[in-house]
């Protein structure tokens, strides 16, 4: 054994002996009447300090829980603020326009017959000759959007749903422009599309406008994925579309 190891061992043993001596001296102090009272007071103070430390620990735990709750609330408020900011920056252009109310005083100065005549709606303009009106899906109103179950619309927004409606209307218009187009003016690609459209017709779709997934892929940039089918479920819920199945094909009929 090296001398340095022996010195370390001796030092360690001497420290242990010194600790034992201090312990015995404190033990003997406890038997002296003058010191016993002081030791009892010190013991009582230690108990009081221990209770204070326990209360302080409980308060720290409570403050930590409160701090975590405030952080979650702050994150939620920041997310709501971002949503509101997004809505503010992306106000849809297809919100329903509210007609300005006409003044009653102005009408009272007119002849009653003229007043009634002015209130009559203007006749609908007819489409140019040879052109047909193609039915479109009307946009979802804010009240309808609020009435959609939360599990159905998930995180979809009002604008996103109406943007899809706009694209579906685009596909319907493109399809039926071909259907109504004179065959003599069709090229080979358009003629192939025309024959597909006719083959997809059934007795249940006769007289109705409808599209299939192939039309969405053909005429729009929409992805026919899970999110798109969620949109279709919402449009069926809002009675904008109905489904006609047959021949392994789902037809989305404009209602």
C-alpha cells in the first residue's frame, strides 16, 4: 500500500472518530438540565420550520400549475388572434349583398301607380340564342356554416368550403358547355369527353346537372382526396348535392 493511500485511510478514520465524538458530546448535552430546555426549544422550532417548508412547497406547486394554465391560455389566445387576422385579411368576395333600403319619403311623393311599378322586380335577362343557363351550386351562407356539426367540418373554414363550390361550378360549366356544343365543332378530344358524359347518364340523372370525380380532375386543380370528400359530405349536409350511384360510379347531382 502506498504511503499516500495510508494517509488518506488514516484521515478518513480520524474524521469518523471525530464525528462519533461530536455525536456523543451532543448526546451528553441532552442530559444536562440547563441545555435540555434549549434543545427542546430548538426541536420545536425545527418542527415549525418544517411545516413552513411544506406550505411553501405546496404554494410553489400551485404557482407552477397556474403558470402552465396561463401558458395554455396564452397559446389559445394567440391561435384565435391568428384566425381572426386571417379572416380579416381574407374576406371572401362572394358574401351575399344586402340591398340598400329605399326611403319611404321618396316613395310617398310619387304617384302610387308609379311607386308600385318601381317596386316590381326587373325581368330576368334571357341568355343569348343557342346558349343555355347551366345550374350552379349556391354558396354556403354564414348561418349554414355555423349550423354544420363540428365533427363534420373539423378545421375547415367558411372560405375554403365556398372556394371548393366555386371550383365545382367551374367543372359543371365546362362539362355542360361541351354537352351543349354542336358535334360538328368538336375536335377528337372534346368528342371523347362528350361520349363519356353521355355514357355516364342514367335515368336518375336525366334532366339534372351532375359531375363525377373524373370531371373534377379534368376541369379543376382540386385534389380528389380525403379532404375533398369531407367537403362533399358538407355540401350534401347543406343540400347542395345528392349522390346517384351505379355502374361503380358516384354521380354528384346539383340540387
